[in-house]
C-alpha cells in the first residue's frame, strides 16, 4: 500500500466528501444583540467578542465580512427581534429591575436565548444588591465584562451549552469562542476515533512494521482527522476551500507525521498487544493532530516534529485510561470487546449509523442531531 501514510492523499479524498453541510453550518450567521445602558459595560463585551490571539492569513481571513454584534439601549430594542442571542448587560444596580425583567420575560417567551450579565466593574450606583434570581429562563453571569479569563471560562461555555448547534458558527464569526470550540472538537473527535478502534477490532498488518492495523481502519481514522482539521480551519476563520487549510497548516497535516508516529509508538506495545494500545494510539494520534493545528492558530508558527511528539506522549497515557474505561463499559462478544450502541444515531447527511455517544458522524464528520 505505497503512500498510505501520506496525509496529502487523505486530503485528496476530501474531494469525494460532501463538505457543503459543514460549510453551511460554519457560515450560518448567529446574530448577537447586546442591550444595556451607555455606561453598562456593553462596549467592552462587544470588543471582547471580536478579539483573538492573532489574525489568520489575510488571503483567507473572512473577518471583513464578520457580523458586528449589535449594541443598543434599553429604550431601543427593535434589533432584538432578529437576534439569536440576547445579552442584557446591567451596570448600575437599581431597585427591582422591573423594566429589565419585563424585557427578559418577553424575549424568553419569544424563544430567544437570553443572558443577563451583571457587570461588576461599573460603579455600584445606588448600592442595591444584585438579585440573580427570578430572571425566568435567562442565564445570569456576574463579573467584569473586561475580564477575559471570566469570559472564556464562564461566559463562553455557558453560551455553548445553550447553543451547541451553533458552536461552529459562533467560533467562525466571534473569535472569543474559537479556542473553546476547538478544544471541544478535538476531544470529541479523539473520543470518536478511540470508540471506532474499540468497536471494529484491528486485525491486519501495517507494511514493514508488522503491526496489527487494518489499512481500511487507518483510512477511516485519518478521514475523521482530516474532517476535524477542516472544521478547525472553518472555526479559525479560514476560507471554505479545504485546499487553503492544507496550505495554512503546512507540515502539521501535510507530512503524514501523525500515523508514522502512531506506528512507531505501537512497536513498543507489541509484547502486550491488545485492544488497549489500539484504542490509545487512535485517541493520541487524533489529539496530537488537533492540538498541533490549535498551536498553529495560537502562535502562527508551524509545529515541529518534536512538539508533535510531545502532544502525542501527552495524550497516550490519557488514551490508555480512556481505552480501559471504554472496554469495561462494553460487552464482550466472541471474546472481543465491542462498543455498546444501545440507541444508534443515523447521520442526517450520509445515513451512516453511529453509536449513541457520538456527537459527530464517524463517516462524514457532520454534527449529529443534538438531543434535547
């Protein structure tokens, strides 16, 4: 099988995959309206939504067409009618918040996703205590709208929990969501590949190394990695052409390093060969590729083989733990561990049946229907 470990060939196979649903998911605009008094701190929140560690390549950066979060006064809320997400920023503390509570009740009743942000960095105003209860179905967050750590650790996860189907859209158009969405996507794809390795059992041989790995399984796993890389590129603001992603990520995905590293790592595991190493390396290889791409986004520098080996070693022990957990939870059939799939989920794009714990299709990479 000459060249099977060349990731460029894997990327060539992207031409055979219908990427349109992923592109449409990423390009869908999520309209955010920020409501608050002039000095409430809403301007700091608008700025934070658009800040990112660095700008991606100008030739592929769609930021010039990014939607500007709308900010408006409490007495001019017409823009809320078109909003997907409403952020009510409260600066001055006041008695009862009667007007604000009335608006929140109206917005949530209309099916809007609403967050009430108690901005603690503003003047204490009347000195009244902020009452976080009684805001109907709105999520309440307290803290400074200028506190980047708070926004990334509290605000961003809270929004993504409320709007999981908009994760890729939010990341592409509002950079504050990018790192969190990327890490979630890497973790999800790594787990999906680990689950796939467990469910199939790998029986054939890698040429030259005599390592039990079925070539067809390698292709499935690397295709999942390639789709993950494409989704990461869309989240980071690259163009919708997958060829541009390969150019931007360069040697991180273009050299085929991941599966060569996986194969070398397997050599030391041959004496105790079993399902645990198979699952662990499937997890670790995917994790290393994803974090190599994330490192490129955060720093703008291509990832070296030494750094990739570091990512791989970091993930391998974690992958072994995950493999043991998956094996313990799965029934044994004919002496082999099989993945439990009590309620399989059909992919709306390609029709393939996936285990119930998958969030993305193992065949085409499309996000599966989010359970209510």
